[in-house]
């Protein structure tokens, strides 16, 4: 039977949305059945209905933005009340997560994105899902020329580029082999 994945994302200026679509295409190329939802559409999603849950967001002050944080916490509360947060967080075979985070790193580079990815990953590790990977995608800071040209990462205008998105698609196809 086909593996099932859901991609849940939040995106204000489009970078994360582009990455989400790249992941969808890559997974589909590998034969995975994919649902793509933004946070508003994902309120009723049950992670346990899927083999792979992909969660994506921009780094905002090295955290997931509020709509994603709220969703992660709401699901965590539900899982706790259903007794799914067990001591020792035993791994559930065949249940996986992927975290993807777009960032511009104008001040301290990728270090101002990894805390957001690590934080989001914990919501899955706690329920026994293995986080297969965390992808950090360098992206233009739309609306801020200074942060897109003079930050720690240099000139990041136009990112993620078509090449970046092609690579993401390939990586997603390769990831599907681990399901
Ligand atoms: C309010 C705000 C806070 C941000 N904070 C960070 C940050 O802490 N670290 C970082 O690397 N980029 C930060 N950024 C840049 C975004 O993470 C980056 O541009 C991202 O790709 C935007 O994603 P989107 O186009 O999907 O909305 C911030 C942007 C905004 C608007």
C-alpha cells in the first residue's frame, strides 16, 4: 500500500510554501500519497493517520511563529490527554517526521533557525515519531533589503532558487526511501 504523508506549513511571504511544494513533488515522485495543508487547514489532522508528518515554518526570533506553535502545542495537549505521551517516549515503528524551516539568518546565521527546528522536533519525538531530518533552507528576507543583502549570510535575494527547490525535491524523494 502507498505510504501516506501530510505536509503542514505556515508561510507569510511564500518561502516556506515554495519548499512545502518542493517536498510534495519529491515525495509524490517516490510514490507517496501526500496531503498539503496550511496551519488553518490542519486543525483536525491526526498525525497518527500518516507514515510521515512534515512540518514547516519560517524561523521567527528563533522560534516557530505563533500559528505553528499554537498548533504544535494543541496537538501535544491532545496527545497527552489521550495517553500518547509515555515515559521514555518509546519509538513507534513506521512513524516518522520531517521538520523544515526557512530562515534568513541576518544576525547569527543558521544558529537563529536551529533552535526553532529542534523545538518543533521535540513534539514528535515525545509521541514516539522518529524525526528523520531537519532541513534549514536559507531564504530571502522579503520586505527587508538590509537583511537580504548585508546580513551574516550575504546577498540572499532570490533564495530559495530554482536549483535549491530542485535539490529539495530530490532530497524528499530520497527521504521517502526511509519510510
Ligand atoms: C518577524 C520576523 C522575525 C524573523 N526572525 C528570524 C530569525 O530569528 N532568524 C532567521 O534566520 N530569520 C528570521 N526571519 C526571516 C524569516 O525566517 C525568513 O525570511 C523566512 O524564510 C520567511 O518565510 P516565509 O516566506 O515562509 O514567511 C524573520 C522574519 C520576520 C518577518
